[in-house]
């Protein structure tokens, strides 16, 4: 199902805070942060000319985040960056002049971070990033995961030194429990979703994602005309929509926000013309997108800068994973997890429907951008769904190391 943005706020200017933290210059401090991390390099922006031709497009590019800093997801940019910012700010209270984010490895930051405990809720990837960031600066970390979260994802979080606490219920229940624990213990919540009175730290997380977009813009000869982007609580979709709107202005791409039908909180908010919480029901296999309440900061951006909202089924996501694993012609193969391939799944659905193509202006001149937001975090599940191991698929992509390594 696809609906166009008909909200009263559509194409109105972003709030000043969103513009400042997600606009054209937003990636600069993130770049200063990642330059202090080991072995930084941009993730690949793959060209898929064979599939573009088959779908009647001018070009198709895929930003592959499956190898970002070895964490397997674009979220490696968000939580870790926010934790580093908080540690630098704490250290700056004792220094004159204040420190810059580039100073995050300094002894002053290490000393300040040692007094901090950061906490978050996660279905896997955000918690891994927060735990990684806490480990790097020397802070303590507690991560709440819903009871049904994949055990391998929880184990990955623990390997970065975090205390992992399983909670009953879904992701939104874990968010509430993390907030209660933080209030009781004096911890700092580093969430990728926001609520009334809690907005700045989620904006820092979203700002971290702008580095990925800066890398895209640097490499592209011409801006994309269309973007299909995943949404859970809406953070990365809002970052994409805001950054491209601010950088490209009137020539910005048409952004379609894609969610699983079982957890389409952004879609239902657009349909209701206000942020809504959807009741929990059947879980989606797209665990990273299994969210039932949109981030208020993300919603404020998406109501202005997203152009369409779309839902898909689990089988569509699997079809996207399989198409990326078995590309057409000489296109590179790509390992995408259950949430990573939904952007391509949406494109396949729209490209095959003449009415939907017309609705979003998709034609032979279109330059489409997709983001593979995560790799195969669970190799066995990936093999079951795709019919090949991540390592076997990766061997078909030049320059890619085995994901089983």
C-alpha cells in the first residue's frame, strides 16, 4: 500500500533545530569523529545497471552499510557518535576552552566518561552502536532488549562490554523500561527515538547518519531523483529526507518511506495526520523495523520532507534479499539482512505497477538510490531465507571480505 504525503506541513521548512543538526553542514562534526576511529573509509555505493535496465530506470545505486565499522549496520554511525558527543560535553565542563568532538580520545574525555553510564533499548543494531561507543570512550553501558530479540544480536552487544537486560514485551516496552531504569539510577538515555521533552540526544543519533549521506553526495555525479528508505521509528528516514531537502532544495529527490505492514507506525501516522501508536500484533521478521510508535523528532521531519509512505509484507523483504544476492547481468551481489532489502523490495513493487510508477513519477529518466541498512547479522537465518550463505554471496562482490570471517 502506498499513500502520498497530503499533510498540511508537507514541504514547509524544517524546524530550526532539525535544519541545524541534519542539514548541509551536519556531517562535518561526524566526520571529525570518525576520523579518530580506526580504519575509517566510506562504505560502497554500488551501481546496479543490469537491474536498472530491467526496471526501466536511468540508474540504480545502492549504498551498502553492511560493513560499517564491522558492526554490520548504518546504526554504527548514530549511537556511537551520540555517546562520544555526551562524553566530550561532560569533559568540556571541566576544560577551557571546551573540547571538540575530534578530542574524544583525550584523557579528559576518558576521565569524564568513566563517571557515566549510558542506557538504551534496542532490537539489536542501535544497542550495538551505543555499546561500541561507550566502550571506546570508557563509559559504562546497559542495553535493554525485548524478550523476543535475536540471541545473536544480544550476544554481539554484550561483546562490546554492555550489560544486556532482556525485558518482556516488544521494542516499545523496552524503551519504557530503559527510561524507568535510567531515571531511577541517574543514567543517561541514548535513544534513537524521541518523546516530549526528550529530543536532543535522538537528534545527535540522527546527525550521525548524515555522514552516510555526505558520502553518497560526494560520489554521485547527479542527485538521485528517487529514494526508497526504511523506517522503524523513522530516524534514518528523517535524516535522509532532511539532509537531501536541505542540500538539494528544489531538486531534492522524491522520498518514499517504507515499513513492514505489521509495524507501520509512520504510515499510520501519515494516514491519521498525527503521530499515532499502533497496537502490537503479529511480529515482522524485519526486527529492526518492528516499532509501533514513531519518534516525535523523526515525525516532525517526515511530515515535511517525505513524499510518500508505503507498506510491504515479510515475503516482499525476502524477495529483496534474494534479488540482491542473485543480481542481474554483471551487477554486484550484496548481502542484505531482513530489514536491509526492503528498499529494493519497494522499488520492485512500484516499478511493476504502472499506476504507482505514475504516482511517484518513476520513469526511464529516474535515478534511484537505495540503502542496504544491515547485513546478515544471523548467518543461519540468512541462509534459510536466501538459499546461500553470506560468505557465498559476498564472494560474488568484488572487494568484499567474507561475512562469516
